[in-house]
C-alpha cells in the first residue's frame, strides 16, 4: 500500500480541522500576494461551516406530547443521548455526529425556564409542534413565548396529522399577528415533509453543519458539500495558473485531499485512511501516486508558454471538480461505486484529450511586431 499522507489521515474533529486549516493558509501564504486574497475569500465558507461550527439552538413550543428524545427520533430517526442542562438549554447528542441544544418551552414548562434560557443564548430557530387534539390555550401560550424572542428568529410549524393538519396550522399562524414578524415555514411530517431539511435551511451557517450531520439531512449535506466543491474548485483553478511547473503540486494535493475529507465529514461518517483510500482506489487513483500523477501531467503542460498556463489552470480546476463531485456522489448521494467511477471518468480531464489537441504556435507579426495565434 502506498505511503499514507499525513494531510488527511486523521479522524477529523475540531482540533484536527484547525490544524489542517492553519496548514492550508500557510501554504497559500507562499503564493504571490495578488492571489492570496481571492483564495482566502473562497475559503470563508469553509471557515464558517467547519471551524466556527457549533450545536444548533432550538426552542420548542406548543402542546406537550412526545418527550424531546422521542420527538427527535420521529423527525430524524436517531437515538439521542440526553446530556446536561445549562441555564435551561439541555444538550442532546448522537455520539461521533454532533449535539443539539434545546430549551423545552412547551405548555407544561414553567415560564422561568424560557426566561433563564434567553439570558444565555438566542434561539437559532423555534419549532411549534401542533397535534390534532391541541387546544387554543397551548397555541396562545406558544405565541406569547415566541414574542420574547427576537423578531428575526425563524419559526417552523410542525403539524402532526397530514395535509389537513398542515392547512389548519397554516391558518392559525396567519391569523395571529404575533407570528407575522417571523419567517414562517409549515411542515407536515406524515405527508412527507422533511422537518430536518426545513430546520437546516433556517439555521445560520455556523450551526447548519452539525445539525445536518446529526440528523442525516441529505439535501442539506449535499448543499454544504456543493459549497465546498465550488470553493475548492475555484481555489485549485487559480493556483493551477501559476507559471512555475510542479511548484504548486503540494498545495493542490493538500487541497484536494482536504476537500474529500471534509465531504466525508459532512455526512457524519468517520474520516479514516481506509475510507479515503477505498474511495481513491475505486476511482483508479491511489494515495501516494494517483493524484500526483494527474497533477504531474497537468504541470508538464505549463512548459508550453502562455497557452500552457491557461490549460494548467483549467485542468487543475476541472480535476478538482471531478474528484469532489465523485466524492459527493459516493458519500452523500449513496450512488454505487461503479456509477460513481463512470461519473468521475466522464468529468476528469484526461491527458490523452490534451495530446490530441493542436497547440497554438505563437508567431511575431512582420510589420507591426504584433503576436498572432496560428493553429
């Protein structure tokens, strides 16, 4: 087996992510000054999602029905462990996938619980649970307690009982002015609406990743992975434009490896040497030589003046996109490995394709000294 790269073969957690990000920024600092700023700008989503990540803070409102662990299991099919309470905010966790902070301010909870919780944190989102037998008193109490939260707090109404319950809840929400200042979404889980996806869409970036990992919200995971793919493709394309052959290979290899690792991390799956190696092997690459061989071929193109640099940047970006898109297909979308490999081969810019191209010859104009391209 090829020698393992120290870049990615660690279990990704906050400490290792900070170390990798610091290593990455140091690599970027070695690039020309004009390129550092646009590259660091593309890394902002990575910093927000992965380095500043924290548990989502959720306010529960409505009539008391299921316990919090039962409710979370009903919307996300996860078994959570109940943790400690901090000023009204109780921690619920899924080992190795993340935590949620919840203040249960439903009908049976005392007002003091919510008052204390709001002195500690502002909720990221409020969930209003509506069951078929709930009375008006529970709904009015929910409205009054929501009024204590900032007006920008998103509200998700969850109607248990199908489309008819959703219609009734929508009517109730639109009929009370207390809810009019909030961004409102209504879901009916029994009608196929995904509560976890709605919550992810309402959360700020810093809380979205951990909740998506914990809850298994696939659409949210795909969106997060897509933003990673966009950032890494842009960064690698810019780096690939550098005119020094082979000098950028360590940076590109680090970036591509980190991208795949973060995509795996987004799903809640463990990021290990075995997981990463099996993926690369299935794509026809390997840890020690596969990516470097592709990048070596790309770097050789740079030897061709002017045109070579442009192609090099294109291939670096397109190659990064191919690797990242395949990782999303396999780890996030659960596409079979055989189909993932077909997608990868379709997207990967092959060296043979460039060998078939006629490179433009740069010639000097006879009269005015201008340069023209003759193919």
